[in-house]
C-alpha cells in the first residue's frame, strides 16, 4: 500500500502497512485505506469508505523506468488485470470511462491524502452505483481471463505534469472492483525530473545529484532610481536517466551525456560569468550563468 507521509521517519511503518495489506489479501479480507494508512482525522472522510480487496484478482503495473524526464511522453505504461477468482469481475474496455470510474493511479505525492487524486480516478459520487450488470457484456473479465489498459500520450502528459509539480516518489495502480472496493498493484519507485530543478517539491532528494554550484551578482533597480545588488546561484546536476548519466542545469536543460563514471571539470570566470565545463571526451561547454544558456564560439568573440 502506497502511503507516503511527510515525515521520513515513517518509512518503516509504511513497509509494515504494505505487509498488512498483503496479509489481508491472502486472507481474502477487506482493509480500510484510512486505517491502513493511519490517516489524520481531517483526511479520513475522503478515504474511510475505500477498502483494498484481492480475493485472487491480480493487478500488474508496468512502468519501464523509475526516473524519467518531464518530457518523456512516449513512455509506455500499462495496467494488466487478471481474474483468478471464480466470479466475473468488472473491466471497462473504454479507456476514458475506465479512467473516470475504475482506474486510480496513485503517485504517492505528499498531498495525496489532502484531496482526491488529480490524475487517474476522477471519482464522482453523482455518477451512480458501480453496477456491472448495467454495462456492455464485454466490459467484464471471466474467471482465468486477463486484459490490459495502455495509457495514451495525453494520459502520460497528465501523469508527468502532476508528478513533476507535486514531487511524486512512487506509483501504484488501483483498480475498482465494486463500490469503494479496490485491488492494488505493487508500489514501484517513480520520480520525474521536474521542468525546473530550481523550484522542486522535494529539494532534499534532488540535492543528491548536485555536482557544482556557482554564485554571481546581478544589479536590481526599483522605484526612485533605487539600486541594489543581489547574489544568485547556478547549480548543475548529474542525473542517471534511462541508463545514461546526463548533465543538466538548474532549468532542467540537458547539456550533455557523460561517458563513464567521471564527473566533468568546472572552471568559473566570475568576470565574464562563464562556466567552462570539460570532460575527457567531447568539446568543452561554455555556460553563461547570468543568461542561463550555452554560449557558442561566435557569441564569445
């Protein structure tokens, strides 16, 4: 069970919660989401009626990468449901309908218990009872049958935008089996390099990838010709993405792919505001910290 909390010291408790859910599955019991996650009183009302059930239903979430860029739009994400029970279970073949009523992609962000999920489940109590008998005949899985949903590009865009903005740390797929009843996949590590590494929801996490930082001074002017100096910082990051080590600036711009395990060398000229980035292979990169861009040889002449 994915129950990301604000305090890192609760990780062990979360693991124990996940084990509790697995045990409940084996015993074919229902487990309250609010109880398993030990939610605060103010958030319980949103989740106290939701329960995790299994009874032989398997949910497999396939996300090929654990760390991706915010623009990785072609990343294939699938959810496979297998019916290991002796009963028919619901499976909405129409993807837009399933997204509204049967799929909840839980991104484990820090605000997940403050409001209903933004992505995935668009839960609406006015949509009526979750009644499989009123659905088309092919919107169900017979015993021993399996079927899959695949997220299209627009779905992936929504997911990456949400994960980038909220600072998601993991991902879990939950599939609705009845009124307030859900089956859950395993929870996978999942992070998205945000649109800007300068403003992130999880500063401590991304700080581990920082390899250099340089200060520069800019002149600010206000009303009445008032003038003052302001010191700013420009950090650089090396982040492993899809098996490659990528050097990025603080705006999440990809500067180059690094070879081997060595870090590049940085030389900073405070007078010009240019950082020269050198590595054993490839041409040096000259980065203007004030303009936040790579300078060409022509621009430096």
